[in-house]
C-alpha cells in the first residue's frame, strides 16, 4: 500500500471500505435470511407435529402401566428371536441396549393405540384376552392371545394395536421390551394405518 501514489491509495482505501461495508451488509442479509429460514422451519415443524398428533390414535382404558425394572446388559449381548409359525420370522438385535419390564392393565373396551417399539418385545398375557391387529394386514385379521399365552412382537418399526374387546374383564399383560435406547422410549406412537374400521 505504501508503494501506491496518493490517488491510487485513496481509491484502494475507498474500495476496501466499500467492500467492508458490502461484506457487513451481506452478513446482515444472510443472518436475516437464515433467521427467516429458521423461523419458517420452526413453523413447518410445529404444523407437522400438530398434524401427526391429530392422526395419532389415543390409548383408551389404560388402568395402569407401571414400569417395574429397567437395566442395561452388563456384557455386550446379541439377541435372536426365531418364531416358527405360518411363516418363519427371525428378529436379530446386535449389541442390545436397555431392557424394560412393564405391567399394563387395560379395561374392557380399551386399547393401546397404534404404536411400535424400538426392539423386540416378549408379551405375556396374565389375565383376560388380547386382540392384536397388525398394520401390515390389509384385511385387519385379529390374532387373539389368552391368559397363559406369550408371543414375540418383532418391534423395529412393526406398527400394531392391542385391544381388550371383552365387555366385562380387564386384560393384564406383562411386556419385556428389548433393545430400548438408554433412558429412551420403549414405545413409539404411530398414526392409524387405516386398514381397520376402528
């Protein structure tokens, strides 16, 4: 800069000052656009969450649902559930996270609502009869489980609903949720898939 003549030096300084002002203005514009984009993103997220909440089916008739235990495996543990039936279903869990045990009592006519689980679930029917519906079944065929029976829900995004269709008896189930994120949810609400009339 010292090598420039006074006229050129003043032009360079003027351009430098103009560039600095332009840069500051561009930063302000970028900040306001970013702020607007963030505000727009927040509005869209709020609308989406309200829309999703509007289509979620609320549980009904849940009399109690205490969690009795929650623990992590002391050693790295892989789980494999192989259910033999009409079709052979295998559910694998590598390095299972937490396991949660819960008792759920559902009044006559009550239901869990449509939901899924992060990992597989071992379900025991202690009393009553549970009607189980699968979101993937276009015919909405019921699968019933009675007191003294157990089954495996594959979890991992499998959406379903459990209902107590009795008019007089409570349904009591015990669930052991496998591969739950540490401290996280063992149940994930889902919208009604529309394959059943209820």
